[in-house]
């Protein structure tokens, strides 16, 4: 699904994630260790690379790993980069919208996202996807840079070796701000293995933690437990329209334009301004 597009995820959206994960054509293998591989892929028209991870947790069941990825309360325990996570609302039991903010090392500004998240449990594998959307009640915040997820997804499967689980991760994200593209791409490659190690540690500790922390509360399995308000897709679509129809200043604040496009706009504005100055200068000389 494209940025800003709000709709119930379809089979083709999950198939896209599976295709990106299972097909290694056009991917560059950047890191390859036992039970962990990291690839990157260039995407036409976008400077930031897509990253893909394949790893295996021989001591973690697929059910536990899937629960760890979903459980919002446990994420507060293991995700040391998270500042805030909030469920804005849900469309149906498998599609919701949420706010997520994360800490970045100084002197970088912290980042935040508004994400539509969708998930599917086929019984054989579990898939989670998200992409950036807009919401009128969550405009860009002071001291944060609103980042963009073009596509981020997880695939949880039984391990091919028959023990534990296999985790697939695909992400194409633009952090925005003033970070050089080459630096972001490099950090992504370095950060990926560390993220996997942190997730594995969290998965090991989850069963004992969950027993002591509302063990029967799993709304991703039991929709009747969902506590977030139900929202209509039309409401968010109206929000999207309003943001596009508002004044120029509000549009710049609320719509995350692709970096290259934004730079091109600035160049055009500068050239127009320069042309006006030159024209005015010649006009003044002629007049006097």
C-alpha cells in the first residue's frame, strides 16, 4: 500500500511482502553469518535503500515470536528506543492505526511515525505489515521529525530445520531530516543485526514475563479484547484530503514529501526568485 493510502489490507499486500522476502533477485547480500543474513536493495526514485533480514531462533516457537512482535505492553520492556506507543483506533480486528516515537542519539532529533498496521495469521505463517498514513489529531510534533515507512513487514514461520522459528524482516523507511543518505544506509546495515539480537533476548524472556502480566490478554488473537476505539476508513480519508487541501504552510508541516522531490521544489522556487530579482534589476535600470 502506498503512503497515505488507508484501506483494509488485501491478500496482494501480504503477497508483496512475501515476494520481497523470498526472492533474492536484485538484492545485495551485505551480512552473512550462521542463522543471520542481511540484504539491501536500491529502489528507483528513492535514495534510501530497502533492507531485508532473515534469521532463525532455534529456541523460540513461532507462536511466542509472533506474540512478542504484537504485545504493546511487553514492547515497553524490551524496545529501549521507544519513547511512546499508542493505539489511535482500529478498522477491523486485523487493521489498526497507531502512533510510535523513538529516541535517536544526540545530536539527532527523535523520530515518530503514524502507521497503519495490518496482520494475517494463516496457521502456517504469520505476517505483519505497516506503512505511513496521516491523522488530523496527530500532526508533526515539536522536537520530533516525522519519518516515513514506505513498507515495513515481519514474516514468522516454523524454522526450515524443524526447530524453533524463522523470522523475516523487510523495511523501506525514510527518516527524513538532514541525515546524509549514505549514512542512513550504513547505519541500517549495522543496526539490523543488533535489532535481531535484542528481539531474540526479548523472545526468550517473554513467557515468564507474560505469566505475571495479564497472561490472557492477547487482542491480536482475541478481537473481543481490543480496547482502542473503532474508527471508519472514511474518517482518515477525509483527514488525508483536508491535509492536501489546506494552506501551503500547513501542507508543508503535515505532508512528508519525498526528500528528492522536496529538494527539487526548493531549487525551482530559488530559480524563480532569482529570475524575478534579475528581471526587477533590469526594469529599474531601464526606468531610471
